[in-house]
């Protein structure tokens, strides 16, 4: 069932708080054929028919060990479905920030009632970590397993895809906005704020241009 933007943010924040308290449950690693890394493109492209693309991004400040995240969900015609942005605290490094942004995007996609999802990031390191076992023994491995487990339990199908920064500008702008939100999370459903609408229109113009 689709939820309000307030419920979306509530779910995301609850998940983040649970993880930062220290999750000790181990999950089975997803079969690698369920996780797909797609080649980079020159511009943002719409997802395949009947799928939704969720672009996400994170920002990390090394000096304060905090950051912010943002994600946007768009339909197979490029139409806005929902977006959210929020703050991150107590981070170890940029990879954890990207993984937390991915986790927030997954929670948001689930709360929006999405079923067939392509998650797209401009972090090659994160996409490689999610589509292989390269980081399973690292400290970030627990969160990576939690991400895979959440996808398996939440969606009929899911993929992870890499894109260059120029293809991820909406999520990037939302992550920057995340630093300025008054609460821990701010979200929108159906109607995007003006700064997001302009970037969405720009992506569509490039896609169909």
C-alpha cells in the first residue's frame, strides 16, 4: 500500500536508527544473478517498461563525519513518483554514506509501494560491492547484506546499476538539500519541489533529445 511522505520518512528514519544501534542479524547473500550491474550511459535513461528507476546519492564530510542522502523514483515514462532527502550521522567514510543512501532509497521505494525497481548510483565502488563479494569481510559487509536482504524481501525484482555523475544530478541535488532539512528526513510524493522538477525536465529533454 502506498504511504504518505511522512510515513515514507518515518520508515527510512526507523531503519537508519536500527542500523546505527548495531544490527547483529546475519542474512544470506543474494544470488548474484538477482543483482545486475549495467554499463554507464551518456545521460539519464528511462527504465524498461513496467519498472521504476530509483536514483540515489550521498554526500560525506570527512571533517565532521556526517553527511546527507537523497533519492528520486521515476516511472518508465520518466514521470516523478517520489523523492526524499535526509541527514546522516556518525559515518566512517564515503562508502558507508553511499550505502546508507542506498538503504534509505530501498526503504523509500518499499514505502511508495514499488515492485520492480532499478536502483542507480554514481558510486562504482558501491555498485561493485553490491554486485560481488568483494567487501563481504569488510566492516561495511553487514550493511551490504542488509541491503540485499531488504531488496529480496521487498520487491518482485530489483537491479543495481552504475551511472556517471552527470546522469545522477537529481539525486545529487537532493543529497545536497539533505544537509538543509529541518528534520532528519524530508519527502515528496506525486508532486516534486521546483528544484527537482526542473532537473527532471532536463533529464527527459536529454533522454528524448
